[in-house]
C-alpha cells in the first residue's frame, strides 16, 4: 500500500507537543460525530467572513523540518487497547471477535498483506480464518466462501483481499458480503452513510480511518482546512475525501483526468496520496506557489514518493513503510472488534 | 429551490451552435456510463502532462455575454419524451407509472413544490397520489403512509417532501422508503452506488441529474474541468459533487467552514451553487483572479444570486426561476418512469 499523508506547517508547534503526550493521553475520539450544521454567515462586501486563513497560525520560527507521523507507534497503541478489550469481552461473555478472510489466487503482495493481517489478529486475540481459493476459481465458489462466513456466527468481520483475478466480477462478489460484517467498509450502503452528513456507517474503510487517526492524534484541527486527495479508489481516495468532508475540511479530489493536479496539491493544507504509481507526485507539486507569499511559506503535503524531497518541504509526513499502513491494519482489527461488540451488544 | 449553475467561457462558441440544434438532435445520454480507468500518465519533469488547460479553447473574440441555460426548454423537451414513453407503456402493457407523495404540515413552499410536481405528473400521464398529513403527525403515522406506498404495486416512485416538521426524525422516516422506489435518490445505498466508480445507483438525485443534463445538452465536456460545488446537502451539493466526479471533473466541495470560499470558486470552470441563503455568493467571488492572466479572462461560473452581476462575467448561467428547477422536476418524472419500466421489465 503506497498511501502517504502529509500536512502543512500550521500545526507544527502543537504537533510537537502532542507527539510527546498523545500516548499517555489516549482518547477514543469518535471519527464521525463531528457533523455541524452548515450555517452560512453572510457579511456582504467582506471577503473574509469565513474562518481565517490558517497562515495566521504559522510557527514564528517557520522552521521547516517535517515531523514524521509515526504510524507504528500509533498502531501499537491501538492494538494494545484492542487486545485489552478483546480480553475483557472474553472474560465477560466468553466470546472472541472473529475475522473471515477470502484470499483468491497466488499474488505475492496479496499473500503478504494477508500474513500481516493474520499476524495482527493473533497479536490482539482476534480469531482469523483464511479461506484460500485457487486462481482459477469460479465466481460461485468465491461467493459460497463469503456466504459461509456470512452464516458463521463466530465470524464478525469479512474481508475479500483485492484485487481479485481478472476473470471474476468483483462487484458481484463484494455484494455478497453482509453489510453487518463489511469491516472493510466497501459496501455501498456503508459508503453512502459515510457520504451523507448526519448518518453513521456501520464501518468506515480502514485506510481513511487510519489517515484521520494520524491527523487527529497529532492534534490537527481539520475544520476549514484545504485537503487534496489524490486518487479516488473506493479503498482510499473516495472514502478519505468523504471522511475529511465530514470533518469540515474543504476537499478537492484529484484524479488522472485532473488538469494541472500540482496546482491543486500546492494549495492544500493536507495531501493524501494514493495513486499507486511510483513517481506520480513529483517535487514540483510541492513547490511554493508563486502566487501568494503567505501561501508560499507552508501548507504543502505530499506522499507516496519523493519522500526525501518532501520531508524538507512539509510540516509533517507519513513514511512508507511505517506510516498509514500499520494504522490501517489496526483499524481492521478495530472494525472487527466493533462488529463483535455490536453483535453481542457488548459495550 | 435556489440552485444555480454557471459555466466558464471555454465552450461558449460550441454552446451557441448546440443551442440551436439540440432540440432536434436529442440523444438519451446515459448520465453515469462514463467511468474511465484512472490511468496516471507520468512524464517526469513536465508539469503539463495532464489534459491541457481549457483556456486554449477560448473564443477568439472573447465576447463576454453569458448564455442563459434555458431550463424550461430542456424540461419541456424531456417531458414530451417522457409523455411519449408513458403512452407507449400504457398501450403495450396497460400499465401507468405512479408516484406516491408524502406531504406533512402546512409549509407554503412545500405545498407549492408539490402542486408543481403533481401538475408535471399530469402533463406526462404519470399518476400521482398525495398522502397529506397534519403538522403534528407522529413518526409512526408518516412511516405508515410511506409503507403503504411501498406495498402499493401501482406506485413506482415515492417522495417525502422535505423539510419535515422539526419534531420528526427525518432519517428514520426516509429509511422506510424502499430503495427500489427511492426516485429522489436519497437512500444511502443509491448515494453509495453513485459515489463508487463502476457502480450504478437505481436512481440519481433529481437536481444533480438536472445540472448534468444542462451541462451536457449545451455540449460541455466535463472531463478534466475544475468544478466547485457550493453547499453539500444530500439533495444537491453532495450528489452533484459525486456525479461531476463520475464525469471526470475535478471537484472541490465548498461549505460553510471553507476558508475563503471565493478563492475556490474563482478558479472553477463550473460552479454549482446550492447555499439556500440569499446573497452568499457575492460579486467578488467572480472577479478575475489577479493571479494568472489566462485564467482572468474566463472560467467563472456562478449561481444562486447576484444574477445581474454574474451574467456579465460568466460564459453560461442558469436563471432562477427557469433554470435547474424545471429540469429537476422533469428528472423526477424520468426517475418514476424508469422505476416503472424496471418494475415491468419494459424497455
């Protein structure tokens, strides 16, 4: 997974403080309950009646050393909390959360991802079951494997490792996953509930949830910030754009058809990149714009690639590996635990 | 409804030609089947490897007289086509599309909207049934009214006129509407399927569909264009942003927490405005940016208000009334017809 996340300078001072404290001061922040009514404050004639430009929060020293958002640290903390809750559940009601994994074919990367996920389950006490199917499986065989997990009361979350072999209809197979066990959050009902303000999906996709966790843990206030999400897959880009919107960020979704995408990213306070193609995000996407001196001194975020270039320009960045990836895995565990808690009405 | 839509100069020449021809050359364009794979063409070192800036399409004369996108004309054309199909269905299988309308309380604007919708149904031969409930109705009463429409085989579309009186739980009531009859397209499953590339919702919300119809009828190519959607309601802003994304536009969703929203709208080729508060979009949101001379001569779109100011600055604009509104009503009829056709497997 090549997701990367970087944030502008405006929170650098606070982020440094937060960094030292956040492990001690863990708060289980709800990632969605931030809906605020859209009340448009109109002050005719004034162009500054909306929230002030965040440039006013620049650190006085303006020292440009990017903070590396430590995904491993956050993931370990999340996992230790999840392990505690799994243990409590076992003691209290004798139940253990279970994750059903459908793995089709021989792709080496898919097998590596699944090994990582199974290992993470083991670490926190979640039971994982992998249904492995050969590359030449028929659609029906895979749907059957998913259905068996749907019907299995000890399985609370189901993931189908993507991508599937090309001869298979991904949509048809994903449609079989019960919405109550859709811990990847890819079901259109979960996506729709993520999109619509005031509604709550049963599950938020893991990678966007991880991005938000990183931003919030480092004390970043997203309200009114400009965010550019590069890539619009249902796994990362699309749901990240929706989740950032729910947090009152102004989101631009950049994709392969975007003209001059670097002009969008250059203006953004937060850039989440999930292009999946190396070297897409070039150094010049991060260049200080020649437009506005205020803006030229900060607010750049970068990801995916050109890490060495980016670290010198951004306020904070996630490394690859060790950034969004480990937190994404932790969020899968978290979603599976949540599902089990919901299933047994255990709080 | 205060939706407005305006587009930049780049298509002005073609729009004028299209305007005279489009009624004769009606094509039933699929509003969703435009998904293209996101193939990122990487050309390291070049900042212009994406689609060329639309400024290259400026009309030579650069004459700034905004074309008024005539919603009434398009709506009439759509309605005459729908009437023809309703008639054909009646002749062929003896069935007529039916729309069930739930109207709660005494709001004058809601009653006006419903009268307009009922009149439009009559014009095309769709049967409409209005369930009127008093302002002090209980949630259960309204849910029952919706359920009766769900169970009625001669009702193919159901709308609940919003807003509902404040004591009622809108989400709970809307959840009762069968997804197969959700002609407003507000069901999270429809919204999720609109959001996810490659999927097709059963219904696209009517106002976004109307905006796209206006843009496409006037021959505008949305691929790679910058769009700013102002407002993010589930009725207009959110689904419009999703639909424009499906058409390969680069969308920024502006809301009440957006800092300096005029900076976003000034850069957009298309602005869809659905703020609902008069005078939110001021003249200075449309000012030529002092940034880039190429951009300063065009690409502004505006809506909602300051129509007299806007018409002099934009390439094309929808009036209020007579713009998006009538097409939105026509789209409700179209969705109801589609639902009936799906129900009877009638093509």
